C-alpha cells in the first residue's frame, strides 16, 4: 500500500496523499460532498414540485445561507481554540440527524414548503461550524510544501462530487423519489464522521483565550490590515450576491425556459460544470503558480463571468454545457490559488477565523441575492437577471487590478 501511495504521489497534484491523515480526511469529505451535491439537486427540484414557483428555491437557499452565517464566525473562533477534528465530527452528527429527519418526513408524505425551509436552516447551522474547522485542519494533516497539492485534491474531490452527486440524484430521484436522495446524503455524513474519528491531525498552539467575541474581532482586525485580503472578500460578497445566488435559485426555471428539459438536464448542468472544475483544479495543482496569484485569481473569475453571460443567453443545450465546463475550470483554478494563499500566509492559530471571515464576508450578501432573485423572478426572465448580475461582476473583478497593493500581492 505504501509503495502504491508513494508512486501515486509522484505527480505534484497528488503529493498530499503521502499523509495517512490527509487521506482519511479527504476520503470522508469526498463521500460527504457527493451526498451534498445530490442533496442540492434534490432540494432544487423538490422545491419546484412543491411550490411550482421559480423563486421559491431562492427562499430555501436564503434560509440555509442565513443559518450558516449565524454560526460561521463562532465556528471560526472555536476552531482556533479547540480541536478542529472534534468540531467537524460534531457538525457531521448534527447534519446527519437533520437530513435523516428530512428523508423520513419526505418518505411519509408530510414534507411541506415551511418544513423544507426548517430543515435547510438546520443544515446551514451545522455548516457554519464545519467549514472553518475544515479549512483550518488541512495544514495540520499535510506538510507545508504539500498544501497546494492538498487543496488541489480537495478541489478535485469537491468538483468530482458535483459530477457524481447530481447524476446520482437525477437517477435516484427519477426511480425512487427525493426521499432516497436525502437518505443517501444522511449516510454520507456518517461515513465522514467515522473517517474523521480515525484521523490524528497535528496540534496547534492557540492564542491566549480572550472570549469568543474578542477573538472574532482580533481576526477581523487582522483581515482589515491586509488590503488584498479584505478587497477580495468584499468583491466576492458582491459577486456571489449578483451571480451565484440568482444562478442557483433560477436554474431550474432557466432549464425549462431555455431548453425545455427536465430534472436530468438540470443535474447534468452541475455535472458538466464540475467536470470543468476538476480540469481547472488539476491545472492549478500541476502549475502551482507562485507570483501574481491574486491577479491570476481575479482574471480567472472575470472570464468566468463572461461564460456565465453566454450561458444564460444560449438556447442550445450542447453549447450551454460546453460553457459551464469552461466556467467550472476558471472558477476552480481561482479557488485553488486563493485557498493556498490563505493557508500559506495566514498564521495557523488565526487560520480558521480568517477562513470563517472569508466565508462570512463572501457569503454575507448571498441571502439578499436569493431574496432579490425570488422577487425579480416575477418581473424578469431568469436569463435577464443572470446576465445583468454577471456583467456587473466582470467589471468588479477587473477594477481593483488598477491598485498596486492588489497587483503585487501574494
């Protein structure tokens, strides 16, 4: 086994697999992410079936997003103070219970739109504790030279899950119904927590405890002191509100309007985008750029917005799938660079707080985006809403490149 792993890790992208603990964490998250991707497709189509409204998914996603934001900063502070592995396990236990209850409620025919929102809130609360701990645990299970490799493999796992999960969801949903998809997601959390329990990440020396609020504020002051860090978080907040939120919320209706297709085509859009993200992640892992990394990130995300505009305007499904493939590659390439920069440059005992602030800042306006999408869907077409948001986002990514503090960063 060791010989096989060493041979496999010969490629730069795969070097993180030399670590047993990383393999355990990565394997658990791969299974969990497949379940989450399947869950997203099932929730999207189930919401449309229950309500018949194009904007109703935006309400569900808004509720989940607000719940995650409610616990995110607390989760970051706790993950810098306590064992990150244990926080991840507790989060998995909580989300397993919520999604299992959703599956039972759906299977017995008692699922309503308000209950669906309530379950989404439960998942979001657990996510807020999980994400900062997961981001902070990566440098503790691999050596520093392999952080880029670890992020590449996490990216591949994340994106492969959006190839497998939606396709699995579309098949299970069509054959056995949405409850089976929800049950599968619950089981994936069980696999994740077992593998996390077996991992033994390196310990860190936390800063002197000052209380959760003061620790959150200390993290915020650190972020505010670094221009490229707070500027990127601010831009991400605006872009995710303008592009990601309407893209996710209005996608089921756009698939119907533009292509006259059903849940299978909806799931395949996620799959093609994820396939592109796998390619983008591999390119990042193999090249691992070391200069002008913020510029490369912004450029990739700006070109992605052009692909989003063309996708929303397309009425040929084959062209749309090609565009989301390219879009995925650009998004993943930028994410790989960004996550590696954070893990390499931010001190370990502040990393989870910075990641939580990154999530909180980036996603802070997303619930507003979901709410706007729900309102605007009654006035404008999904295509028009997505095109308008992506056009503004393209300009936003290019504007800060006029600043030397951004161009020369990282």
